[in-house]
């Protein structure tokens, strides 16, 4: 048994009415609890970085570490932690919305909630929306839990955004653009490429030379090859526009002649792929005139993948509140990781200094955090 002793203080000149004794003010953010700063960091990292469910984590802590703690206690601890981290999460959202490059990559994935309110008992799926920065500027990943995929979710989150959203063909983005005239859409060339790649897989060898699907796929691959060269060469955004128009615009013109001019047999696989590309054609070309915009949404798809992999382990979230807690902590952890920050040391520092340090110095992409906790600077 551990006995905690805490001194109390009484001023002989104060509070003469009821003679109340007051405890010394504590800086400890988890008062009356076994939860230390390092223990909170440990739980957050194992739960939201490694994806260990609370019930498994509870058993591990109880048997291997020797601290008897229930999964409900772990959930309560993370609820309290998310409250403390909320100012960082909200500031990250503001910085992303107002990023200097004026580019946001967006994607979404499903999430099943096991314990829903009675009024939502028939709701089968909820959603986690992912909003990410581009290759340039502060690297930020925001995960936003919502009960539905309604376009109003996008509209609300991006209401103050002025720039380009890189996205897939979900119709909600069209509604977003109608509601917010300051937003452009760059649709994903990787989605277009995927459809023609599926067709090419079954094209007989002897017909490859005459297949428009093969020709289209080769041209799209050329676009991606140029973009890879530009990225590796670290070409600035102004020069990138010049390179794209010199090297890629002629390829785009060839693709137009193969996609938008000919008529294909209705109901065929290539007709479906062609119609997909034609319907979003103008939205595929925005990147040509903006060096900060990428031709694909691979950034967002890579950012959503860690959540999808974890979802395969925990399968569901227990409640709406639990999903929101997960979104807050997961956002901060993933943003720290893409900035090459030591998660354990970073969380320990943030938890210990959240009430005393400026938010500017606690952001996972801040200069202060980068200088002190970047794993590449060890």
C-alpha cells in the first residue's frame, strides 16, 4: 500500500469566519489519481499510436506492470487528457484552415459506434474525416469525428477556408464548392489511373498496342513520373508551374483527345472509366496553375491509412464521446509523427507544461518542439 501525504497550510490572519484550512495549490493535472504524466503518455501512445484496445491494455498493465486498472479507468483518463489537449487540437485546426499554401487534402472513412443514443439506434455507420496539409508548410493531420457523411460536415469545417481542396469524387465536395465560392477542387488523378489500370490487367497481350486504355494509362504514368522528379528535385512552387505547363500540358492534351473526344461502347469497362474521368475533367487540371497543389490525393490516403489499420484491431468505438476523444488525441499523435517528433517525450512535455507554456511552443510542428524532440536531431 502506498500512502500519500500532503501538507496543508493555514494563514493566522485570514479566514477568521470559519477557520477553514486550505490545501496548497497543486500543479498536478491529474489530482487524486494514480495517473502520473508519464503514465498518461504511456496509455495515449499504446492506445492511439499502437492501436491497443483498452481491455487488452488494461490486462497488460495489470499483469505485466503490476498496476490494477480497469479499461473504464483508462477510458476516463484519456477523456481527461483530451480535455487538456483540446486547445492544441483547436489551434491545429485553425493553422490548417489558414495555411499559407491555401491547400488542404481531404478524405474520410467509416467508423462503427457500438453504444449509440436511442435516437440513433438505426445508424449503421459514422465517419472520421481527415484533413491534411500539403507537402509544403506546417505538416498537420486533423481527424474529425462526425455522425454522418453529410456535406454539411465539410461545409462547417471548411467555412473559413480560401483555397484548393484536393479530394476524390464524393459529391459532397461539389456541394461544398457551391456553398463556399472561395474553394476550388483538385480531383485525384490516382483514382482515374486506378480505373484504367484495372482494365489493362485483362487486355490481351496482342491487343495492347491498339488499346486506348493502355495508351491512357501510359500517359497518366508519365504525369506521375514528372511529379516524382519535381518532388525529389525540390523545385519551388513558382518554377513548378512552369515545368508542369511545359512538360505535362502536352500530355494532358493527348489525354483529352483519348478521353473526351471518342465515343466508347456503353456499358463497357472502359466506357465507365472514361465517363468517370470526363465528369471531373476540369477539376483534374487545377494543379497545372498552382505549384502547391498535387495532382493526386495520396497525401490524404496515406494519412487515413493508420486509422484504418487501427480500426481493424479495435473494430468499433464505444460511444460518440469516445470517438471524439480518439480524434483529438490521434490528430496530435499523427501530426507529431509526420514531423518526426518523439511521441513519448513530446507527450510527457506537453502534459507537464500544458497549463504553463504558450500553445505556440506546444504545437507538434512548432520550432520549439522540433528543436527539442525531433528524432532526427538526436
